[in-house]
């Protein structure tokens, strides 16, 4: 057994993300899909996740909220943890395709998590002919961000097909911590918190006195950032304004090495090429409806994670870009995007989202909902996640493909790119009330990536598999 109980308060950002799970329109959980070349042995599959829950405590902890909202909620090791609730098994028909699997995933996206338990579950979808399977892992964003999830993979996956079982760690000590207990712990810590605030204030004042020129430079940078966050020429799309509680997914894929060569030829990064292709798809989609646009606001996620940050956890902020959707030349589009992303990275050190989260997290959920509803949120968010570079195996089955499916918290769509080996997969999670012609958009997306891939020496290579929209 572990030496002592482990519980800790949620950060402000984690708490906002946890509260969003109560609202079907704002739910922020993500799904990772691992397509496997075989069906893992069930006992080994269950063992791997039991081991993960003991090594990575967020998969063993539930959230306990304080009485009357006094202070933060706490992560607490669940005394009623049951691996058989969190690890599940489902079957797909023999003729099932990627689209069949996506149909199942879409139902999961629209379903709530049970908030009284640890905020995750894993489903092994088996094709009935026994030839292959897919792990669908769903977790609340409160547990961590995408890069934190990447750091979790060596705990869950093996590096070879025939790897023996790794030793099972001791079972974490569970705690019967009530809402009253959590509130009382916060009240006991009030004097210490006040002292810490005074110490931080004195430290900040001392820094200004010791380094006045650096402090002035920081203030100028902050003023520039606030100026960048002000609404400018980019307006929301008239075609993407609809909202509902429904969620859908489409994806496409291509060679990651070919994308890298294409972006290198244009003197840009993979992220530049990916966002330029997304812009190209949006331009084609709007042109097809006779509603051309020049710019569109898009939010991108920027990691502020350090090497010392642990598995899971949320260490990211957002940057608002005025995307050059109307620019027809892909190279010029990439260069403009690169400049805007660089400005966003320069400003990420201020982490305004992280600074505001502790204040927002103390508000009642209805007020948070009203606040978010009154906030001008871009129709589109985009993320780019570097995936594993080595082969992964789970209970004897090799991961052939990895797809990350992001949430749609009040958006029209969430775009995500992730690599696995030489395969780059782009998923689009969307609200069908906003993206009313998903088949058209998928065609536009594939044409736009073809335009980017054609920049590589030798032109575009043959396209890989995709999961068509309904």
C-alpha cells in the first residue's frame, strides 16, 4: 500500500474545465482513438489500465467539491474505484469501417461523464471477425491536456509486441473525504494563503524596484497583447453561426514526412502548413456558398508546459489569430500565419487564461455559462499535437493509427492534427447545426491539403485513407 493518502486542490483552469462537464454545450472532454492490428487479450488489457490508474493518480481520483463553494474542489483517491466500470468492451460488425467506429464515438461525445467517479473510461471496440480492434479512450479535459496525455503513453503502452507484464504498483490509499472536509481544509489554510499573497506582492514590488526597465518592458508587452486581443477586422462566419447539442466527426490523413517536405519547401513549419490548409478549406467552403470571406478569427492552443511538469495536468493557453482565409496563394498564407503564431507564442508567457481561471472557477455554474455565452468566442479552434515517434503496443496489439478528437465547447468546429509514425491525421469535430454540409467541407479540406502537399519537391503523393462525413 502507499504510505499516506494523497489529495490536492484543483487548479483554477482544471476547475473551470471540470465545471464545464455539467453543461452539454460546453463539455470539454477529449477522445483518443488507437486503431490496433489485433484484438488484445482482455485480461492483459484490463491489467494495463489498472496499472495506469495506480501510476497516474488522476485516473484513480474523483473530484470532491466543497460545501457552499468554499474554496477549490479537490482531487481525492476514489474509495469506490472499480476498474470494470472504467474499462469496457464493445463489438463492431464484420463489415464495419472507420465511419462505423466514428458513429459510435459521436454518441460518446454527446454523453455526460459520471462526475462522482474518476473522469475517464476506455472502450475496446472489437471487429466480430477478430481481425482488429480499436481502443477509444475518453477523458475530461480537467485531467490534463494533450501533451500531458502524451507523457502518459509510456505508462500504458509497451515498446514490443511480446513484452511481459510489468509489475503492478501498490494500490493508492483511498480517502473518505466529504464536501464538508474539503471546505474545512480551505478555511484552515486561509491564514497561510493570505501570507503567501502578501509575500508574492512584496516580491513583485521588489522586482520592479530592482529591475525597473525589465518591468516597463513587460508592461509594454502586456499592453501589446491586450491590443491584439481586441476585436479587429476578422468577423465570425455567417455560415457557421448555428449551435446545437449534437456532435459529429470526420477525419483525413496523409504522409507526415511529405507534409514536412512541403512545408520546408515553403520555408514554413508543419503547423504553418496545417493551419494554411485549414484556411484553404474554409475559403473553398465559403466560396461554394457564394459567401466569400477574407479573414476569420481562430483560436489556437499554445503549450506553456515545462520539462518538470508531470503526467497529465493542464499547461496551455490560447492565442487568437486573424486567419488569412481569403489569401489564395498557399505560401503567402503560410507566412502570414507564421507571423501571427509567433506573436501568440511571444505573448503566451503572460498566460491571461490561466490568470483569469481561478477567478472564474469561483463563480456559480449558471453565471459561468452566462459569462461564456456573452463572450465573443471564435467559431473555430485548432490544435497541433506531436504524437509518439516509436511503435506502441497494448497487450500484444500494435497501434497502427492514432486519432485525437477534440471537444466542441460552444464552437462550430475543433480541428486537430496528430502524428503517429509517418501518418498525420486531421480530425474535425463539429456541430452539425453550424457545419451544415460536412461532405462538402471534407472535400474542401482534402483539396486544401493537396494544395499544401503539392509544394513538396515531386508534388503530392497518393492520398491515404479517410473517414468520410455522413
